[in-house]
C-alpha cells in the first residue's frame, strides 16, 4: 500500500508538485507536497546523508533552515529530543522529520557529502555553522 501511494504521489499532475526546496549553492528542486525534506533530496537525486535511514535518531540528516521556517511545523518530541541531544541551534531541523506545510524553503545540509559540496561552493567569508558541525562535515 505504501509503495502504491508513493507511486501515485509521484505520477500526479505536474501542477500538484508544489513543494519548492532551495539548497544553498545548488539548483532548486520541486517535489510533491507532503514529503519530508530528506525524501525531497532522495526523490530529486540530491546527495543527503542519513545514517539511521530517516528514523530521527542519528541527526546526520540535519539542515539549517535559511528561509521559509514559517512553513515548518514545530518539531515532534522525537525530533526535539534528537536536536537537544546533538545541541543543535534553533534554526536546525532534522530533514527526515520535517515535512514543510508550504514553500519555498531554503536549506543548507550540515553533515556529509551534501555539506562538503556546499562548503566547496560557498564563498570563503560565509560562515557554515559551528565548529562541531564543520568537523562532522569533514569526516
């Protein structure tokens, strides 16, 4: 049933593809509404780290919300606990747990290959995050 619903969601009319996500220093993508930011990345072929497979436990899919934060619901208890545990800033969310209610949203991936790509494209004077985020991004 889940696979059928996902297939239906992907094959709807193009006008139903209303979620627009802008990645820092990358081309924006459009995706079906009702999906998490991590699912948007995976559906659109954008590299995005997620060690726990989107279960909200590891924090490796975290993103910094640069614009459009008002389109996001409050973190669930699971997401809030993980964000507290990793000592995330207030503008950081877990991509696997964040389903935007509207768009556009502008994000910066903070861990793994996505963060490395964004750091390589970023101007050298632009801050990319705190020291722990940068050290994890380089691993």
